[in-house]
C-alpha cells in the first residue's frame, strides 16, 4: 500500500480494485488527520479533481456512501496537492459528473 500526505490547505483515472494496488493518502482536516483511499482522479472543464473515500486503520471504508471531492493539482515537479472546490455551483457540477462516472464504472446489481 502506497501512502502520500496532502493538506486541504493547499481524464477519468479509476484506481485499480486490486487491494494490493490501493493508493492511500492522509488529508489534514481542522481537527484530525483522515486516511483515505483514492477512488479516482478525473478532469472536468480543464480542472483535475480527486475523489477520496475515508477508511479506518485496516483500510476498510468508514462509510461506503461518503466521499470527499477536491481539486487536484501537481506542481512543476509532479508533487500532488489538493484544494477545496470554490463554489456550490462547481461542487454540484463535479458531483453530478462523478455520479455519472460511478454509475458507469460500478453499476449497481
């Protein structure tokens, strides 16, 4: 399991479902650090976004229906960072797009 640390102060690519390939990150919230699995990174309107699912100490989802969506950025050296989505309109647009991706890539049975 790979781990990176990103701070929230600062093309659809689904992550592999193979548990050994899960990419984990730790985001720093105001009152706690939260371990998350990267579900996907996608581009919408020339902006990259990352979808994170909070996990417990064993890497299991805390709540299958809870995800965090952030803007995803990389500096000139390829170092990743995340930033909050700036407006409700942007969040609604991004959330609708992610829902379409999830419905397409992970149809309910």
